[in-house]
């Protein structure tokens, strides 16, 4: 994979020109994307900027995020050829930090369930996960050092786990979702994929002008609470093994590790996540579903058909549960630095018909807390499995530092 | 003015056809809008729907809200001719309730300060207020029974006060802002203008499928806390008189009325509202300001120039104040049913150069609480002055019922 930190260092020292850095990305895309299919389109004439912390860094943008320089087609027939007038604020944040927008990455239709033809770079007969399929795959295949995705259920952390790349779903609204196709305004969160946890942190720090997000060279051993999410069902053996492995190596490296039970209200929040998501989706997709029913992607359409009966009262009750669960989770997080949990039930499922199951991700999206995927082990078939490091709302720096600690411990 | 409740009643009884109801609106627009200039464009061939609670009701949509059937130009040269692909969810909610989208109403450029040429229907040499200038003016002039606006500082309540129309800025996110040009995602709120408080409530109830928002025929006398907002400076004599008048007649009608002091943290929230707004605006308008500087509306551009130095640390501190102030306000609101405060410093200023001052509105936008403007008196020059009735977050039904109580008391 292409390390952002490494590229930054070499560009800063003069060892690598920004043009050469970009050319490296262009060659990788030319060599690999015919097979992987991570890009909807890319600009093979894109040039590097000459200033900014991300100069020479090529970034892929999930195709539900508005770009003035490329169509934004949402992975959906309804938006074929759709050309936004403006760049979304997250795209402008990248440009203003010096990055080059190299292209648009594949997304499941409207970031829901209908899959893309993108292959998992680790094993071409498996899904890369979704909905940020192209962003995870492009970074995993070493085509680009940084990519943006979005998560409403598990659409950043799950593909990151399946493709074996670090990624962050930051605290809710640390990055604005303005100009990003809305699924659920309470849940939608823009996230980043990179070659390492430190790379992801550098990208996020540059985009937000928050240098405190950069992972320090020495990270103190964190107090870790392990959460098995039994309320979400049992994981596959490879998922369970990843969680045990990460906990064990972190402890060996000096972390304090103990298992934590979640309060019942938090389990209840896990259960009502779909109520929030679907009630808001019916409004977000009102035009598409109401006026373009036949052209709707079939899996998303079916999901909306099923959840048609959702009422304001059910939604209000779910939002009340959400608020109480966030408070309860904050209390739990006062006792440890971070939580450690599953990124997915296990390795990526075979085939491309399903992008996998977000059941271990959705609670944390609803809680709005920062989640970092750390690739942990490689299961049969060369398929990676990750774990998630979680901190309290707004403690993105803590989540990144602890994830980097776990990543370093695993590398030893 | 055209009363939605009255139209609904006559349509339901068969006394008025939906086509005739729409024709009434078309005639009023043809007769008046050449002078008032409330519409950017309108569809003079628009037809009524035959079903839904809002059948026969013509609605004007502020031109920062996406419509598939009309361009959406944001009152700004940068978006001239811009045609969104989809209707915003609030537009779809109106259509699904049976309403007819009759046209797009004027907005100050990007819903900021640069004024429109719209005249105040009550006195043509005064501003109708902004930023939802056209929506307030079109309802005030009796052209349409319902209009949508948006508020980030005081852009619904202020023009409603200046034009003498009831309006609601609902609880934050009761109506989604998806497909609405973003100024500040923490603040932006979609609101409604109508001929009476009950009309506004009927419109909001139909859009949200929340029948509990409809004002009951008999409203219990509320406990009212009067808030002078001394932290925002002294009002004009007409503003002060409106607040005293509304409090006095409400008390005479049976309400319990007492003056309430706001906790210091709430005054502090009033002070930091601009920090939140401008920090987010720099991201929301990053593309316009960064890549179309010369074409930016001059007043908004100047405001962004001045607030360029805002830092993430200042923003985080402001958001922390916001959270504490919301909690403190909720505690205050446990002691009364609603608050009563100023909608504006006084009557609409002369001329069209300024849309007036949102200083008595912005705190409540930041608090996310429902605000209802009730026209209270008519000052010199035939210029109306309103007051604002405020309830706790999510208590929109209570705000509407109490506002209706005050409105009825004033009518006696």
C-alpha cells in the first residue's frame, strides 16, 4: 500500500517530487484498476499541487460525494451523468490541504446494499465489502494513499476490515456531510481509508486543520475495554479470533485490557438503529423512491418497501433511546480510554452478491463515536480480518492513538 | 391573507374545488407579484392534486431549497440556471400531502445578508426582512396560503414579524434540511409561513404526518415566561411595546405570566452563535468562496473575509457552550410551558439595503427549540411587529398551541 506518511516525508525532504508521487499513483491505477474496478472514473491527467500538507497525495472520492470536476452518479441509474455544480466541503478541505482529487470510487447504489462489480484486492472471488467498496479496494490495492468513504451502518469499517486497510469513521460531524448524498442525517458520517493508522490520522488532521489528531511518535499504553456485542449475535471463528488476538497483543504490549459489558440501553440502541435509518431514508430518498420507483436499485427499494409503515412515534421513541444510550456509553467510556470490538463477523464473504453484514458497526455509528479499523489477522484465502478501536464522542485523537498502539503491537 | 384552514374546510365540504382554490392563488400572484416581487419564478399552469390534506393548497418554496420542477438559484449569480435533479425531502413531503408547488420565492443570496428587491407588502418602502424574504411577503400579500423558508440566525421569524405573518421555525430537524443549501449544519432549520398560527400548524402536521401538531379547538391557558434578552441589547420602542402587549393580553386571557431571567450560560450561547455559524459557513461555502470569490455576494463575502481566522479550538469551545446552554434552557423550560420574547428589535427598517437585525432570534436557533411568530401590533406606517413563543426542544405542539392562545387573545 502507499503510505501517506511516507510520501509526505519523501516529498518534504525533496527526495520525491509531487509530480513523481502522483505518477506513481497513476501507474498503479493503470496497472490494477482494469482488474479491481475500484474507480467509476479517474483523471489520468490530474496534476499535483505545489503547496499544502497533502501536496502530491492522490485521493479517491466515493461517488456519492459531490465533485465539481467529475460527475457524481451515486452508483445508481437515476443519477447517470449527474454533474454537481460544487465540490462538497470535504472535497474542498482536501484540495485546500494540497491534495489532488484523482477520481471517483465505486459505491453500492446510494450507499445501500446493491453491490458494485469491484473485486477484493486480497482475493478476487470475495466482496471488498460496502458501501465504500471502491475506496477500500483502491487503497488496499496500493493505487492511492488516501480515500474518502461514508458510513451509515458499517460502510467504512466493514470494507476496511474485509480489504485489510486502516480506516476511521470519525466522530459524527467532525467532517461535514454537506454535498454528500444523504441516507440518514443522524447517521451518515464521512470517513477515511489509508495504508496505516498514522496515515489516516495525517489525512484527517490536514482536512480538519487539527494537528492534535496526528498520532504522536510514542503512544502511552491505553486502558482497553473489550466489547463482544453479544446482543448482535455470535461472530464467525475468524472474527472472534481477531478480537482475541488484538486484545492479547495489546495487553502484552502494556495495555490494560478487560472485558466490558454494555448497559441494556446500549443494546437497545443497537436494536433500534434500523428504525432511525429507515425512517430518515424514506425522507432522504422520497424523490427517488416516490418518482423513480422502477429505476431504484432493487435491494434498497425492497428495504424501503419493507419499512414503509414506520411512524413518527416509533422514530421519536428510537431517538429517545439513542440519547439515553449515548449518555450511558459516555459513562462506560469514563472508565477506560477506548473500547475494542469486532469490525465484522469475520472475513469477507465469497462472491459479489452481498457486501457483508454491518451488525457489529451500526451501534457505534448511531452513538456518533470515532471508530478506527485495525487490520489484525489474515484468515484462510488471504482474507484479512480487522478489529475496531472506539473512543468517546470527540475523542478522535484518543481513538487514533490507541488504534496505532494496537497496530504497532500487532506488527511486533 | 389566504387561510389554509379555511381553504381546507371549504375544499373538504365541496364548497370550493381544488382547481378553484389554485386559481385564486394564480390570480393573486398575477395581480400582486409585479409590484411585490416575492417570486423568482412561478408556474402559472400548475394544477391541483386531487387527494391529500393539502390538495388545492399552493406553496411557495424559498429558492435555496432544491426543486426538480424549477431551477434553484440561491439568489446568487454563481447558481444562475442551476437545475437540481431531485426535490428536497421537504418539497416531497408537501407533494405527498397533496400540495402544489406553485413557485420559488426570493431569498437573500445564499440566505445571508445581500438583500432581494422584494417589497414589504405592508409598506412598500420597507424591507420584508430576510433571508426568507419572498416566502414571508408572498403569504403576507395574500398570494399563497403556505410557504417554506429557512432560518440560520433569524431568517424565518424576523421576516414574519416584519410582514405580519405567523410562522414557525420548528425544532431542529423536525423537518430535514437535505437538499437545502447549507449555511451552517448546526443551525439551518426549515420553517413555514401561513395566515394564522393554526394554518401553520396544519401545514407542519401534514408535512410530518404528525396530527398532534394540529392546534386543538380549545387551548388551555399556558404558563408563560417573558424573556427580554437584555444580553442582546435594548429593543426599539415598538418591539418593547409588542412584548408588553402580548404578555398583558395573554395574562388577561388567563395565562400565568412572569418575567424569567436566563442563566448566564444561555447569554453566553447568544454571544457565541456567530462563532458556530461562521466556522461552519467557511466549510459550507468553501467551493463558492474558494473558487468563485469574485462572483460571491458582497455582504456574505465580507462576512467570510472577516471570520477567516476562526479556529477549530474556538469552534469546539462554542459547541461546548451550546451543549451546556441547551441543558440550562431545558431546566428553565421545566418551570413554564413556553417563553415569550421579541421577534425583532421593532418594525421593519426603511429601505431595502438591510433586511434587519436577527439579534433576538439567533439564540433560539442555536438552542434548536421551536419558535412561533405571532403578529402583535401595527406600528407607524402600517408596519407590523410580532412576538415569539418558544417551547422546549421537540415540544412543537406546545409552542403552536400557546402561540395560538396568544393570537386569539390579541384578536379579542
